[in-house]
């Protein structure tokens, strides 16, 4: 079964998005031609404005193949700021209310981009450090080896509720919370696209592993992902692997051809079961009171913490009553769990346990999952 298409209620029926296509030309012009609030996620790898002067050579006097293209040159910081504000305004217009944007850069530009993001009303969620496993050495020995780049993840506004597949990324990371420092090699070997002469087709091609993590973490199958600086098409390639729709914009004909050839060789995945994302937040909400309604918990039943240090009785209105350091405590499973411990907050579903048989304790969340499964089975 193929992945469901992204919801796009704000798009006029007569307008068809150029999904899974590479648009050649200026990114701002193309973005302004697309309908407002039609994109779920944007990944941007803009020019870094490296301000390089002259060639760089290794100690053996061989020339370093760096970024020397005209598209990375700006006359001044003011010129670069105007360029940045232009594409970010166009990006903000395209994002759905709960959409988000990622932008990557180096110390040359990322701080200026971050300031403009905030000036335009984006809401910064995280900065992520991409720590390169194999960075280029500092050949002149005048500075630290530049071994990382910075990504900014920002929501369309402070009120946005962007996608974040927390549980999926925790599983992805061997059941550990995904941190904001990512150790990933730079693009090299067979992944690096080459021209007819065997030279790098694009000087700053990003590794697929980096885009996989970004897109996996902050979008859903069927979402529309826009890349306004498409380059060699890594964003599109990963979108095809993960059943997202992409829109690529690139003004350089050489890169457009290279990306198109690359994408033509990739078969999109359409196995819906494989594409499902672990997301507890999307599960059917089950209040504690429902356990009493269905007879899984009884009024007067005693609940314990895992080590039997605390206990509480269940009242008929689904509140708990327990003794505390300063007297009787009454409230929800979460409030009482927090107060008996003197903690500011606590997840009562994980804290409180019931005793199905003498000597055995199980968290009450087991009963919630049991009831949730019964409800899903009944209505499906």
C-alpha cells in the first residue's frame, strides 16, 4: 500500500504542486510562484559566503579543491544579509502553520542566518552540531581544524507544533535520546558525484546520512519537503527512500542534470508497514478514569510505586489519595506521584503499579495499553 499523500487543505484544487521535480532557476522566484502554506518541511543548504581569497595549498604545495564557485561570492555582509532575508521570507510564506525549516552553515554565515531567522519570526527549536568524522585539516596551522558545521532547526512561528518523531529517533539511537551533536563522515567515496573529468561535481555535497536523520526526525511519510538549494539532490534522494515528496530548486544546469540522473536511479519505497513511524503522541488517548469504567481498576484498590515505598488508594472519581509528609494528598495519578516524592512533576502511568497477583507488580500503563488495543480492535 503506498504512503498517503500529504494533507494540503490550503492549496487551491486547481494548483498542482510540482512534486518530486527539480525546478531550474532562482529559488526565490520559484518559491514565490508556489502556493502559500503548501510545504511541511524545508531543508536549506545556502551559500556559506566563505570569503576565500586566493588558492589554498597543502604542505606539499598541491592545491586544495575548495569552494571557488561564483555562487558563493558576495560583495559584502550587507549583500549576503539581503540575500538571506529574501529566501527566508519566501520560505516562511510557503511553510504550513506547523511547518519547520532546517538550515546548515559554517561559522562564516550561520550566525547571520540565525539572527535573520529570529527577525522574521521563526522560532528556533535546536541548533545541531554536525561533527565530521573526517574533516579537512588546517593546512596552514594558523587556526583550529574546522571539524563541524551547525544546523538550525526552527519552527514557522512560536505557536507552531512541528513534527518531531521523538520515539522513533530514540529507537534509531539504540534506545537513547538523540543528542544535538551528530558524528557523521563527510560525503566521500562512491556517494560523491563526479563530473566527466573525475572531479567533484559539487564542492559541498552533503552526506545522505545527515539528510536521513533530519528528514526522519522532523517529517512524516507523505509530507512535502522543499530544498531551495538542491545541488546534487541529496534531499530528494533521501525523500524517495523515506516516502516523502520533494521539491528541489537549483539554478545551476550542471547540478540539475547531475541530481536528475542520480534520482532516476533510485526506486521509491512504498511498503506502508516499513514506513510507519513510532509515535506515542499519536496513540489513542486513554484517561485513567477509563480503567475504572472498564473494570480494569477498582475503586479502593491500592497502587504502589515499583519499590513499594509509597502507596495510594483509588477513589471512585479516578483520583488517588495518599499520605504525605504534610498530611493527606489527593489528586490525579500524576499529581499524587509527584507530591509523595516532593518532585515538581511525575508520569503517573510509569510510577504507579498494581498487583495482579501477590508479590507481582506491574505498571498501570500495562492496563492502558491493553485497553487501547481493545478500542483499536473494536473500531477497526
